[in-house]
């Protein structure tokens, strides 16, 4: 069943036409990678779904319901979670407090903490530390942990490996792979091996348009089909 569908979406920043007719879909239970160079519209696609930057024309439906024109909190209430590129942890709150405030009111906090600590044992060692004092890698772990405990039907994950050391990237990949067993994901990621490892299908954006798509197991990390759109 199709969970999320974008049809001919056109999104602007002022007079700048960023998304030029983006059409894609994500089926329930799958992980879909959205790839492309910097500046081609990947994050704008996420922001369009969330109605942070609403499309000027086009349709975005979730479980068959139109999202365009709704408030961002309504999109979140529908079951769409967001792990942003810039992490956005609450820097003056502790690690545990950051996780606790992401837990829905009808969920058990202890169960959520257990899930977060199991995904990221490094965080379990520092539950009382202020989030602002964590390393970049630990903050990314915390951002993903908050997404995992939010009981979302779908996660929008924006560049989770950006700026991280290889060992941390491996930890993040493993956590997302585990999350993908139970949660539908749209993953924005420039790390091609990681994206293809996690995804069932992929779309490639270039100049605000979808220029390629397919099954992740159809391509390799050195495929010219993809690298022509991903290399600087």
C-alpha cells in the first residue's frame, strides 16, 4: 500500500523554483533513498512534505489524505516523524530528557528509554549529560533516538551520516536498519554505500527533478548510472 505520494510538486523559495515537478511514492514498510548532489532539492522535498515550505502547486498525500495546506503539527500528528540534518537537540536538557519529551503521551517512557539505549549504548552511558556537550556523532545518535521513540509510522531522515566519523556512521546505519524493520522511511543520504545498503528503492534528484529511480539492488556503488548525478 502506498503510504506517501508526491505528485508534480513545485516548491519555491521566494522567486527561486527549487522543486520542478517532483513525483515519487513510498510504500508502507519500505525504505526509500532520495539521492543527489547538494542543492538539488532533497531537503526541500522533506520540508515540502512537512509543510515547513509548502508547495506552490502539486499534491502530497499521506494514507490518501492531502497534506498540502495543513499545519506542520498536523503532519506530525498524522504519524510522520523527522530527523533533521542539523539534529536540533535541546542543548540545555540532558540526554534522557531529550528522549523523554519525544515519547507520545500514551507510550511507556521506560520502554522508550530501553529502546533508545539499546540502539545507542553510548547514550546509555551518559543519560544525565547536557545534550549541548555531546560530540557531533553523539548528537546525531540522540536525534535518531528521539525519532525512534516517537512511535511514528514514517520517518523522514535527512543526511544522517553527514560529518560523522566512519565508526559512528556504522553505528547510525545499524540503528536505521533496525528502525527500518518496523518503520517506513524516506532517507536523504549522500553516502551512496549506506543509502543502497539501507534502501529498498531509490530516487535521484537533479535540478529539482527526479531523473532516475529503481530498486536498490539493481545498481552498485560504482554505477555510472548513479555517480553521474552524485559526483561534484
